[in-house]
């Protein structure tokens, strides 16, 4: 039986312009007869995309990280991206001028009581930077997905 390693993963059919030798995310294995599915994801892909998917263990080691993991979620960021687009902004990187503040405001409008009554010791300067990094990663992913969907 062959074991799957990162070396088995080939170059993607949809590389970025800046990285034409970009490897695929991984492999998906499906056995429809037995309804069994499995997925192997490259370790480097996971490492590079923890910012985008918000699942980094390093984040959750601190109260600031727990706050980001709990409240600065991809759906919340997506909601603010599309709210800004609905308000007439173009889906592009200049949205970063407004997006982090919109996400931060949304978090505190909806969750202020959770934050106030929690026992978390928060550094709001760090949280603001972490929200900005998460917004940048998610916005980049939304832009890429949007452009891929237009080309299908």
C-alpha cells in the first residue's frame, strides 16, 4: 500500500500569476459505492492558510487569539465584504480601507456583552491588528474565488 506524502501532490491547473508552479491543496479520495470520502491536505497548505481559515493553534494560546477565533470568523468578514459591495464599493483590495473597521464594529455591536462579562484580558491594539490580518486574508480569498467563478 502506498502512503501519501506532500511530495505526491502535483502542480495545480489553476496557479496564481505570481506562482505558476503552485502545488494543489491536496488529494480527495472518493468511493461512491461505499460512500467513503477522505482528503489529504498538504502540510504547507495548512500552514500557509491558517490566517485565511482562522484555525491556527497559536491564536488560541492567548485571550486575544481566543477572541479572534471566536468572533472574527470568515462568515462575519464575508458579511461585511458583501455589505460594502452592496453599498457600491468594488470587490477589490481598496475595500481594506473600510473592512477591518466594519468587522470590528460588527463584532462589538453584536458581542459586546460577551466581551464585557468574559474573564479575557484583551489587548485591543493587538486585536485590531489581528482583525486587519484576517480581513486581508479573507478578502484576498473572496477576490480569487470571485474571479475563478467568473471564468467558469
